[in-house]
C-alpha cells in the first residue's frame, strides 16, 4: 500500500536585481508620506506669517510639493509593485513519491 506523495513548495531567493527592486519598492512606499508630513510641518511657520505674500507663497509651494509627492507615490506604487512581483524567485516544487508501509 502506498501513501500519497509528499509535496513541498518553496520559492528560490531573489536575485540581485530583485533585491534592488524590493528595496526601491519599500522606499517608494515609505518615503513620500514622510516627506509629505515633513513638508506640512516645515511650512507651518511660513503659512502663519504676518506677511500675506510669504503665507501665499508658502501655501503655493506646499501645494506644489504635495502634488509632486502624491504623483510619485501613486504612479510609483503600482509600477514598483508590479516589478516586485515579476522579480520574485522561481517557484520550486519538490515531490517525494509515496512510501510503502
């Protein structure tokens, strides 16, 4: 009488390019939101300035900076996510025939 075959499924480790893509993905995920928060915190003193031209300039700069960061974030996430999926290691299937016993 033989048992069912034993199957083990694993993934090979990423190559050098795959590891670089993985680190770039995490940078794209984490850095833009931190820069957005930093932009808001850094412009706070200028936005509440007594001079209306300084306040207006700070608001316009902040809006432009946030727009660029949002664009980088929303365009970069799907692109880097797709690259990260495409650079995964190969799927390895190791199968051992059933044992008699």
